[in-house]
C-alpha cells in the first residue's frame, strides 16, 4: 500500500489536545544540492547556515531588497544537501525566488517527492533531540522546536507507514490543522500564501527563535533588517490571539481595533479544541480585542512560550 493510500485510511481529527500526531501535508520539502548549496543559501536567507550545520535546523526567510519576507523555510542538513521545509502551496515560489540570484552558482533546488513530514506535539519520545536540535533515527530526521515539546519528523515514503503506526501509539492523530495549531502554540510563524512581502523577520519574532542572525554577514535584504535591529524600534510584533467567532482568518488579511483602525495582519490561524486561535502581527498597544471588518472576533491576547523583546 502506498503512503497516500495508507494515510487516506486513517481517522484524522481536526484538532486535539496534546499528545497528538499530525500529517503535515500542508508542508513540503525542497532539496538544495550541489557543491555550493550551503554557500549560496548563506547569502539568501536570514538565518545562519553555520548554526544549521552545528545544531541541526533553523527557520529563516528569503527577503525582498526592502527586507520583507517573500517566503520562509525551516532548513536542516541531509548529508551534503540541505532540506528546506516550506508551505506546500509556495514550493514553486520558493524555488523561483531562490534561483533568482543563482547565476553560475553550483546549486539546484527541487521538491523531494520521496519525503513525508509528520509532527508530534507533547510527550516526545526518548529519541527526540534537545530543544532546538535535530537527530537522525530509524524513524526519520527529527527537528525539535526551541521552546516547546513539539517536533517535526521527516521520513521517507517507504518508511512512513511504519513510522506513523509507531508514533501514533497513545496519541490522537490529526491533519494539517492540528499542526497549524501546534505552530501557534509554539509561537512559530511562517509566511503563507497571502502574506508575502509583509513582514520583517523580527516582526515574526525570528530574532527570538533564531531565525535571523545579525552577525552572519550579507544576504538579500540584510541592510534593512540590520538597521531596524540596531537603530530602529519595532512598533509591532507577532502575538497570539484566542477567539470564539466562527471565522476562518486567512494569512495577510488586516484586522481592526474597536475604533476601526488597522491593528495588524494575520500570520496563521487554526481551529482548536477550545475554539480558534491565530498568530497575528499586532501593534504593541493593542489589547487583543479585534474585528474582521465590523465583525467582532470575540478575541483576547494569548500566551506565547517565550518573551517578546520590546525596546523602550
């Protein structure tokens, strides 16, 4: 039985309380290969590839010249290659954006159709790496989040059914919405379709989650990002909201405060066992009471697993 046939037979909840296992088919894996892959990527993403080589994975952005995120990826090493996890709907855009400055660099990018992405939230098994690290096991390549008991596992299709059955023991199984919920719980924001060219890396708190390095040297958009870090003052950052209105928020859409003024933009949203939640880039003075146009979301600010480094 193929992996697609197998996963179609599984009962997947829309959302769940931890511990749970998610089929992350909203994510895909791009393989970067070639003798100059690492050198080239170092000049194209906000994170430091030397940290990827040392600790195993980092989230990073590929930016416009104005420092706004076109795409975001979670990067890890696979032998001499690099694997870039990104939203599946943006895979072609990721490859196109990264190829733009390639010229004669010896690097190629392609979607690796042989790899499947699974996600585990809560009660991670003993083989899981330390926070922020990666580890290769018989089940696949584990990427553990820096602040929570969440981990992504990249597995080959030939081993995916066995890995799923093993990891599902004692866990609820969910689809993609479950992992969107996990990312919100972890405060991990990505650029999804609709939110391109909106956010600086530190606006999505990548300066907290090691997704941007201010000492690595030049990369596309670096000057704007560095200027904001060293000389500027962020007026908005990604925060979590919990809300009860029956509304599916979409990435990039604008939310408003009680006075009808724009308060921020949606990064991601998910249904949860308690209702709904979202990561939203908000002004510092926003109280979390938000509206979609004139419709109240019945919302409030939620907690992130890390502190926001607001500058006075």
